[in-house]
C-alpha cells in the first residue's frame, strides 16, 4: 500500500527538522571547541539540547549526521592524538563504524557525503579567513584547491546516489544554520557574537 501524501510530508518535515537541529548542535559544539571562552563554552548545553531535539524528530538522521560531522571534523583536525589517546583518524573511523552499525550503510554514507560536501564548501568559502586566522584544519588549505574540489564532487556524487533528499535537506539546513549562526571564532578586533 502506498503511503498517504500527508505521511510523506510529516516524514520529510521530521527529517528536515532533524537535519536542522543537528546542524545547530554541530555548529554550537564546533564554536565551543574552536573558541573556548565562557560565551561559547556555555553553548555546549544548548548543543546537547539541539542534538536531543534532532533525535526526537528523526533518530537515525540525527545520529548519522552528528557522527558524520564528528568524523569529518576529526579526519583533518590537525591534532594527531586526541584526549581519548587515540589518533584523530581512528576516532573518525570509529564514528563512521558506529553509524554504519546503527543505521546501515546507505544512511551513514548519505550522511557522510552530505557533511563532507557542506564542510568542503564551507572550507572553500572560509579559506582566506582561515589562512588569516592561522587555522590548520581547512581542507582547501591542507589538501589544495583541486583535491578539495575533487573531494566535494565525490561527496556530491555519493550523496546523489545514496539519498538525494538527505543531501538536499542537509544543504538547506546548513544554509539556514550558517545564516542564523555566523562563525564565532574571531580575529582580534572583530565584533563579538554571543549566543548566551
């Protein structure tokens, strides 16, 4: 039996809400890690709240998108050994493994593809600012323009093959989060942005 159109709208709305809430959680957590001032460290509680909301809307989407974000963030973090005493690349592999075990290959690969694409575009946009800030985790600066573009193209292709809807929903959520929550890491003299 075919699902009712209203069921499809509710399902799509829940998935988009999960992508948006998880995106806010990732943004707040990333800002807290990049700039551990009281203004941003206080946002960790909000990050957990938004991740929980994402899990309420659509658990598999929230989990895979968060794990994919973690894996992508750690893969080129510039920190060879993390507080867990594991290398960053191994934590990335473990995060992907947990997502694969929990949600299956198609769901996790779609999430990873969407996050890698969003991250690659973000790093392309921020490359000059990150260079000025001395950040070492920008993929375009680490890999070079063409390898980073190839990575983005590969992620886009994998996302289209696995789940065009998830790729599009994550792109929309990322655009909304970046509009709503500008980058909090600052160059001296920049105006400070506070969440709390």
